[in-house]
């Protein structure tokens, strides 16, 4: 069966060469542009799509969570979060007494920067949570998740200055 394909391909090539030498002004056999152009375009589109998918699958950022893909961890880039806007959001969601544990937030933010896809140390988080006073439990978890998701120690320090949790504020 292979010899049949070889001979038919060879026959087509010989016919094209033979009829193209007959007369330069008038050719007996013309190859339609669509016969060559369409397969070339189709092949190039498929190759391009394959290369896009290959580079996407080989990129390490593909396997990060979507929240972390958008984060920029380099210190050269300006802070992507406005502290006043974050503070307004926290107050809107948690009330006027809302506060952030700066040390906790900064710890988890630094950890998020060091490891792009870390797993939280849940036993440690829950043990600290249990040790917190009843008023501080909600704000402890806020500080943990804010640091882990945002991944910005600078934002944690600024929020700690503006809305730091202290004993007098929590009523303990």
C-alpha cells in the first residue's frame, strides 16, 4: 500500500513539471491556490494552538491559584493595594471595632511570598485561634487570611499602624 502512495505522489510531481515547461504563457495544468493555501493555513493554526497550549501547560504560574497569579511579589513594583480602601472594606465588613494583628498578618504574608502555593499550617492556626480571647478570634482569622491571600507584609504593617489590635480595643 505504501508503494501506491509513493507512485501516485511521484506521478503528480512529474505531471506538474512536465506541463509547466510546455509554454510559459499558457499552462495546461494549473494548481488552484486553495489546494495549497487552505492546508497550509489549517496546519499553521493547529501548530500555533498546540504551541500556545504547550507553553501554558509548561508555565509554573499555571498551577498557582488565581488569586496568587495576579500578585506581584517583587519589591520593585508599587504596592497594588490602597491601604485606605482596604481599611474601608474591613470596617464595612467587620464593623468599626475591626482590627488587624500586624505580626500575624505579616507572618503569613511573608510566608505567601516565599512559597507561591503553600498550605496553611492548620494545627498552628487553630491552636492560636483557641488561645485568642472571644473578641479577638474573628480578627485573628482575618489577619491570617489577609496575610495569606494578599501576600504583602507592607500592607500588613500599614494596616497594623492604622487598625492594630490591642488589649484595650478588644475589651479584654
